[in-house]
């Protein structure tokens, strides 16, 4: 709802006023807000089958996922929130997924609530422990402090989740880009399987 203080949103102390936003339950999108879009070409090195990925990029560099960064101030008392939408598909036999990240402030937990679609939240910690929580509509996943997290779409519809976390936590994508994930989620003989990543360092 509009109110008389809206114009003060950009004030120096970055205080924001009460607000609400609409996220479409069918497609996850927030009308009028620009999402951050990741294309297949942004995923170089993230999938096990690099040849399959480069062939897909040559044919059609499709959007693999998108998410919202809604301009909430990145200060410790604030909360970043928004939807993440991972589209259905596979690179080789590996399901479409997000890059995955640790938080720069490692001691930051996060909650994801699944609105639509099916998949997994694939997580691992710096000690090499891993976990995969199934995501179906209605399920909330708690990502504990210090765990890297990645959404994987194992279905045929977009996987839409709503996330909330501490606004100053930041994203560390580099660690995952360098060492990869310990586990991969793949389709084998029509079934979803979690297998070791041979390239994991
Ligand atoms: Ni996160």
C-alpha cells in the first residue's frame, strides 16, 4: 500500500517503511520488480557434464533460474526476502539448479518455503557433511548457519521458493565455483538419485 512516507525510502540511514509485495503463486514473479536472471551460460563449471552444457548454450542460452533482490538495506537488523524460481530441465543427466552459495557471514541461517514445484535443497558444510531436504509445496526448509545451499528442480514445473535471511549476510559463490558440491542430483533410469561428485575437491 502506498503511504505518505514512501518518498523517504532512500533516506541516508536507509530506513524503510512497512511494505508488502505480491509474488505470483503460479510463476513466482513479482510484477514490476526486476529479477536477477541466470542463463545457462552463467553456469560454466557448475555441472558435471561440461560438454552437454556448452552444446545447450550454443543452441539456446535459456534462463535456468531467477531470483529477487528487492532493494532492502543490507544492514544487520534487516531481512532480505524474495522468491527464487528454478526452471525445469537437465544438463546431461543432472537437474537444473542454482549455483549455490555460502553466506559471506558464514554464521547466517536461512529459511526457504516451497510455493510450487518439486525438488531438493542440497546443503553441505565446510567439514564435508551434506544433506538434501525434499521441497514440495507447503514445505519449509531451514538452512542452518554455515551450510552452503542450492535449490535443485527435479520436476517438470518451475520450482518456486520464498526465502528470508539476514540482510547483511552477503553471498559467497566463489567457494562453490572453485570446489564444487560434494553431491549431485541426477536422473538415472527415470528416477531421481543423489550421487557423489567425482570432481569435488
Ligand atoms: Ni543464502
